[in-house]
C-alpha cells in the first residue's frame, strides 16, 4: 500500500528554503525511498541556484560576500585588471577594479573554481571580488552578489 507522507529530509528542507511556497510530498512504498522525488525536483522553482534566473534578476542586491577564507585567486588581467588587485598583483588576485558589474560576472564565469562574485565600492573604487564559496555573505547597502551562473547574455556589451 502506498501512502502520502511529508518527507522532511535535509535535501527537502534545503529546497524548501529556495522555494518556501512549494510543499514537498513524497510517495513512499513499503521499502521506503521516495518514488516521485526526481519528478518533484524537476518541478521546483530554482531561485538562487546557478543560472536559474535570467540577468539581471539573478543578482542579489544589497548583499556582499566577504573573503572568509574563500577568495578565488586567478589571473584577472584578461578582464582588464590593472589596479585594485590583491597586493597590486593582478595575475594572482581575487579582486580587481572595474566599473562594470557585467565584467565581474563574466570574470567569475570564466573560472571553474569561482562559485560566487560580489561587486561594490571599496576604498572609493568599484571592485569585483571572486569567491570559492559564500561563507562571508552579509547584508550591505549598494553591493551586488550572485552565483557563477548569473551572467548577462553574450549579446550585451562587456
């Protein structure tokens, strides 16, 4: 006999945080594993997940991701990095000066290790910061952060 039962697994709870209005139910058979979980996962709105929303809706306004030991150090000179870099070395840095949030998003997307980017003003200069994770996430006015998949369409000028 199959019964309808709420399944509060850690995965389900994590997905509920992404889409609080979506109620997760699973069909459980006698042996236990959810039979419809793959179908339910396919139907979940994916807000906040890599590439889920389109540009610029994927950006998280008034959010900064501080280093917290998760800087993504790369050679950022191909993205025009000449200043504002870590220890003034733009060939091995997790940050660089740029006036364009689009440049920041594209820089993160170019590096496999970069999972998040954050863009805002530091010491009077607009900068892009690349992050391996988001442990340093906090609210901060005028900052923009996003996942690696949050990038403008290729047709938009860099």
